[in-house]
């Protein structure tokens, strides 16, 4: 196996999206005075996550535009008929709280440093370039990646093989020369494996129990395990426990 490049997912792989989303929405709900209709903050956050997942699924299948799914998240969550402008304004207020909580996972910079000399790096995300380009700049890692590809601009999203192959083409490499690292077992893990890449599934919390076996994604609990998995000649020093 000769892996020459690593293509990365962003949200919940490099960037702690779940924690930032929860913290941002908690602050937003408090600021908007919207907690009276819920028994707890946690109940409201669970509802927001369910609405977000449902609307994102519509975007992923082409049923909604990127901006449209944002507006519909607001309308469904509030149960209100809002104009586009009203929904956009509500979402932008939430974004202010959300961005204040942005952070990389602590294992990201060490592994990027460890692999900087041995591998090329790129990003493939199911979001939009406008969102992810700015996010990576704010987080200070934008210049670590040769190219940043996003579903909204590509017109194809993970787990479709075309999305992964577009990333390989951007690097002028064959799929078997590229590793993909992502957090979702199906969208990232199974999708990359089926597309012929070395699929590395980062399962930080051990939230999933499935194990694809031979030919499936390689499962790791920390990015500290990645250099050993790739056979990189580094001094990262972390034993590999992938399975």
C-alpha cells in the first residue's frame, strides 16, 4: 500500500462541529427567549439536531439548496411561516453564537504536523465552499490543504463515488493512492471504501458498533493512530490500535 495523499472530512473530523453547534444553539436559545416551550435545554437541543439532520438529508439528495435547507431548519424548528429574509436573519444570529464556539479537536494539529512532509492533503466536505473555506481559515489550517472540495459546488455528495473520485482527480492521483478520513461510518467510511480509497473512519466516542471487516473502513479512535496506519515515517510515537 502506497498512500500519497490524505483527503479529510471537516465537521466532526477536524472541527468539533457537534460541540460548537450545541454550545452555539444553547446560547442562541437563551438570547432569543425560546426555552419556555421545552422542559429542558437538552430537549431543545435534541429537537434542533433532529431538524438539522432531516433538512441536511434533503440537501444531500438534491431536494433542497444549501440556503434552502438552512431556512427550512429555522421554519421547522420554530413551527413558523417565515419569509426567506426572516429565516436568514434568525439563522445568522445563531451563526454568531455558533462561530464563537469553533475549535479543532486536540489531535488535529499534531497529526497534520506529523504527516506534513510525507503526504499531500486535501478536503472533501458535504457542505459548501463558502462555509468550509472560511471555517478552515478561522481555525488556522486552511493553508494545510492543497484543495478544498465541497458538495454544494461539486454537484455530487458523499457517499457517492463521484465525490471521492473528484478529490482524487484534483490531486491527480488514483483512488488506491489516497486515504480518506471521516467520522460517519456510512457517508465517509463505507462511501470511501466503495470508491476504492483507503477509508479511515474516526470513531472518537465509540458510538457505533458495526465492523465492516476486510475491505471496509479502518476504524480508529484517535487521529494519533493515523501515521502508523499510513506507514508514515514519523516520530509521532502513537501505537496503532485500528481494527
